């Protein structure tokens, strides 16, 4: 399963997000090539926990794609976090390979990132991932879940128009990191409708390159 093929159509980087304690609804939103604002820097230095995560959003033919990581840290240190944010937002040629390199360099990660078989594949709403509730479509080397399983886990919610774009996320372990592509299309009233054809195309392409 070559998931990096999913991101071959990435456009230019748009912004970086920093989320604390898994709450993406209030994540820091940091545009590319923009100085770090005082309030954002203060938030980086005020955080007292150990659950910090980073996401980089890119242009994509169907909306916005993103890659992210939640490093395993024992003690939060704001300085390397600020340095990573500045490196990401000011790199002149940021792409997936550069993001992986910067994650590894600033977070002290030795193993390769975004390679091999994902731990699972899930679907969620961008920046409402936990509060709305994601749905796992595939886990490990097992077969895809049945329609009955998905229905019993309220996955049919995703068939309704949503306020945020719907993303298909490929999650890797050790440390937890992910890449996601958009699988919804915007309606005339500004909502986001799951594009079942697009979703099917992705899984067919993955099967062909497995």
C-alpha cells in the first residue's frame, strides 16, 4: 500500500497548525511566510502538558490535504516547538519529504516517517476530528469493515452535509503521524458532502498499487 502516491498532486503549502491536548478546534493557525504573532508565541510558551501535535496543510485538487504528527514527549519544551514551527512556515520548498525531515530533525525521531503500512485508515471532519467522532474504515492488515459494522458505529452521519470538509486519514504508529486527503465536495450552500466516487477511487488506486 503506497500511500505517498495519494499526495503526488500536492500543491503549495498553505499553513501550519499546532494543536494541544487533541483539541483541533482551537489549534494555532500559522500561515506560511508570516512572522509568528505574539499571541501565538505566548500560547506555545504557556502550554504545560505533553500532548502537542503539528499539521501542515497543502493545496489539493479536491480541497486541502494535510500531514501531521503527535510526537511522544516526556517533557514539553517550547523552544524546539517554536523552531520547528518557524522551519515549517518559512521553508522555500516544503513538500512531504521536507516535512518528514523537519519533523525528524526537530522532534528527535530516528525512524522513517510516512512509509510502510498504515496502522489504520479513518474518516473525519477537518478540525472537528475528535468532537464529531471519526470512523475507522480499515485496521491493520485485516479486511475492510463491513457495511453493517460501519452503520452500527453511526458512520452514516458522514452521508449528510457537514460544516467542515471530510478527510480520509492514513495513520501510522510510533510515533503517531498521519496524512490525509479530502473526500468531500462543497455544496452550493457552503456545506461539504461526502464524495463516494472519490472515496472509491482512492481505495481502488491503493489496491492496484499494493
